[in-house]
């Protein structure tokens, strides 16, 4: 990984001209004479390779890119690009903050294939056999590029209602990429040990315990049947996937009950429970008392 002292950090405020609309898009030329040095940023970046070749370095791995490759880089990830030696590479850079999608992100999080693409892939990058970008087929590339062309035009012209068109098209792109990821998954299989797979899943659950847990999609991602995945997970952790997820959620709830004055129903929702009765039942099972009693004591 790049030395953090030699890495620049890009801030959203450098690109987002309107704080209420934290979004930016531009076509960028990765010049054959000039590499892009190591950097990270505090926003999400969607990169689509329009034409040319370059090498992308991320998580201490080098990945050759070509036209039709697309990937999402989440905040705080160090990466850099080396250009092709014989031609410039043209890419679309789409930058947006997490709160740009707002309520729409909650809807997207209910789509298993979106969760797979947007949240699970970052935990798979450390495995050398995993390709962290989505290589699109020709028809898929044409569809995504068409949407990006529209977004780019709307962003430059900024006519009435351009924000709605941009947000709608971006959501459509994310849904399409989620579908393409599922369709093309056999071309991008993951080869990792059971221990690596379980570690990846536990890290995902710790950081995204508020998201729906779809065993079938986890199984597809890691190349296991649901029965094999659940058996191996319990063998390595001593808990079922649901038990492990609940333990992470309740740990978060305990911290919030101690340090905040949020309503218990709000805390339950924040850690992924949509039913307060179910939250109370799981909390009491794990902690031995109700959330209200726990808050009174602590």
C-alpha cells in the first residue's frame, strides 16, 4: 500500500460547487506521459473506462484496465493510475457523497445485488484472485456510456431540473451495474480459502449490520451453497450468520444506549431492526435485560 505521508487527500468541497448537491462528473484523460499519483478522497468515485488502457493500483494490487471496465471506490481508499505507454486513456469520473442519494440509498440497500456490488466487493479486494472492477459486455458498455453522456451533458448545461435527471440516471446506472454484476459473476469468480471468506463476511457484517442479510447472495459471492456457507461460518465463529449479525447489532445498540439520548426505537432502526418488538426480544436474549433497563443502569 502507498505510504500515507506521500498520498494527497481530495475533499468533496474541491469538486462540489453546491453543498446541497454534492455531485460532480467529468471526462478525464489519463495521459500516457503522466501517471496519476497516489491519493484518496472523502467521497465515492465511480470510474468508467471509455477507451484506452491503463493500470489501476489499489489494495497493493495492480489491475489492467480496458474499455468497458467500471468500478466504485469508496472513501478513504488509497489508489493510483499508471497510463498506457502508447495511448491516452479516457475515463468518466463520477464523484458523489454518501448523502447525495439520501433516501434513495435506503431503497437501493433493499436490492441484494446492489448490496453485493456496493458493499461486499470492498472486502474482497484483498484477495489477489479477485477482480475489483466489473468488465462490461458490449451492449452493457453502450447502455452505461449512454447514461453517463446524458449526466455529463446535464451537469455542464445545468438547465432547469438538471439535478433530478442526474440523480435519476445515476440511480439507474447503479441498479444496472448491480444486475450486470450478477449476470457476469461467472466471469469474475473469487478463489479464496474458507478462512478468508469467513473473515471477509464478518468484516462486512461489522460495518454494515444495518443492511439486509441475503444468504443466497452471500453464497453466490463466495461460491458456496447456502448450507455450506452457514455450516462453515458456524464452524469458524461458533455462531450462525444471523446470531453473529445480531451480536454486532446489539453491541452497537448498547453503545448508543449509553452515550446518546436517542429514542430506543430510533436506535433499533439505526442498527437494522424494523420491528421494535423483535429488537427488544433479541436485546433481552443477548444482554439479559430490556434496552430500557440497560439504559437506566448505564
